[in-house]
């Protein structure tokens, strides 16, 4: 099994526990991010062996995968045994794709199967030498995707890197059928967050997303700090514990209530006209989601405060209401741990590839099997620095102080390493949700 070989490369981890023993070399790095799809997707370059690809940065999932050469595109939500193969361009990824390298160690008795809100991906599993900036993780477990049954990417990235908690990883034993639910029968393995810690990184990552001009499809997206804080001006850090996400099915955590996502509680919300929402609610802080998905009563009230009001119907498949591109957004703020974080009006309206605009405040969907989650996505995160600390099981938020203007710069190191697809942005503009939604 690859897991036993990985333990020779990694520091010792307390699997299933909340504490992690780390290498004491304390290495760190800061990586530039790339904003695509009009500021709704954020990518980071990751090197697999000697091949470098832009991957979507996602704190809402835990697996890391890349499209393998010769992968098949299927209609969204299609079964992996479907024969309805589409042109690869229909799945709206970039290119080129990963080719098995001399440093890849295949794992024959496991497979990757991850479900997101827009569909699923399936692939083989192996150990590969990964590099993010100056940090190298030897024989990190990855998925090489050979089937993608989802769309809605940005025409640039060719995979995803998940910085979520390992309990939500989605690798399965070979004996488990691929057409069964991806919720069950998963294999515990060291995810990339743990791999980086084992390589000597301090057990936290920090994220600062940049705001790009509304009409700019691709631009500089900010920074990802691995064991490091970021070169941006910020206010004091507000610290909150990561909470057990009460809405997550207990099946995901093997019958034990434990941390699954980067979850905290919003105490109150306020918006134009001295309006307030005083019922606390949990939220998942998720770089893979472009929207703030909030309790429907709150979202509807905020959207009605646009001038003119946002539509009462959903825009495309996003789940967010359409709004005039020239609308005046309400002042909007969320209180976390007694600190009020304001969301800039420029982050309340986003352009779609079609040229129309939509509100970034979306109502949480109706519960499915009693489950509905709220999210603070990129529209919130452009206003803060967020530290995701797996070592202490806490998040830290700081208000951005350098956002008086919109960033237009594009550092050379953030240039895409893949070719945009001519069919990019068909679908939901990169809306990624955990498979249980």
C-alpha cells in the first residue's frame, strides 16, 4: 500500500486525531494566485514531477487531482460507466494534461471518486513528487483523473488542490463499485495539507484574494502562503476555533462528530437601512466557491436591497439572482467573533461570461435529506486575509487595509501555464461544492 511507503517520507501524523506532529525545519513559501472567470476562480501552479499545471485552490475539499492525458469528458452528473463521451472542450478545462512520469508510483487497489455540486471526477491513484514554490512533498498521494462528469471550470486549470480536512477526502478501495455513492467506503491517507506539514511547513496556510476589474477575465489573483503570512496590509487578526459542522452527515465522519470543514459561526449580519439579521448561523469558508451562500431569509433581504433590486429568480445554474450590472449594491457586513467584516460593494456584483451580472449573495438551497450548508466564498474573502490553521484547529481573519483600489497588476509568476479553452465558462462559473450538497 502506498500509505505505508508515504509514512517513511512524512513526519508522524496522529491520524484520526486533531493534533499533528510536524517536522521542525519550519520551511515556508508564498505563491501567487491567478484569478480567472472574471474573478470567480483562483488557481495556483503545482508541479507534478517535472510538469507544472494551474490547479483550482479549494479549501472546501481535501483531495488533489490533475487531468491525465486521454481523459474522457462526460455530461454533468453522468455515471462513470456512461458511453456518452463528449468533446473535451465541453468540460471547459485548460490544457495540456498530465502524463505519467518516472516519479509516479501507481496504487493499483484504490481509485479517486469525488463529487462536487456540478458533477464528479474519477481517476487512478498514485504517489507523485509534488512541488509548491520551494516546498517539495515526496510521493504525495494524488488522483490522475481519467473521467470528468462535470463542467463549469475556467478554461485554464486542469485540476484541483484541496486544503480541507482529511476526513472529507474521497479515495476508495478498488473493491468498491464506482457507480455507488461516493459518500461511503473511503480510504484514509495523508492529504496535501498533511504532506506539506510533514515536509516541514508550519501547520497553517494563509490566503489573500485580490479583486480584479469587473471586465477582466484573467488577472493577478493574490497570494497563498504556506506556513507564512502574506505581503498585504491588514488589520488585527481575529481568531475563532474551527467548529464541527452540524449539518454534515455523521456517515462522513464514521459515526463520530468531528471537524470536517473550515467552519465558523456568523453571529449577526447588517445591511443598508439599519437592517440586521440576529440569528447566528454556521458557514464554511471556501475558496472554491465564488458566492456567499447564506440563509435564504437573509440572502433574499439583502438582494432586495440592491437598487434596482436583484431578480427573484436564479441566474443560470449558479443559484444566485441576476442583477443589473449598473445596480447600486447595499452596504453589507457580517460579524464573526464580535468583529464586523464589511464586504466591498464591488464584490457584491459579478460579471458572467455572457456579459450579464449576478449578485454574489445566494440563498442556501432547500435541504436535501435534511442538509443545507452556508458558505463564505471568494466574494467575502477578497475583503480579508484568512489563516487556515490545522495545527491549532482555528481560523484567523484580518480586514484588508489595501483595497481602496482594484488590482490590475499581473506578476509574471502568476501567468497561466495552460491554454484557455474556447468554450470556457459554459456552466456555473466554477461553483464547487462538497459532494454531499
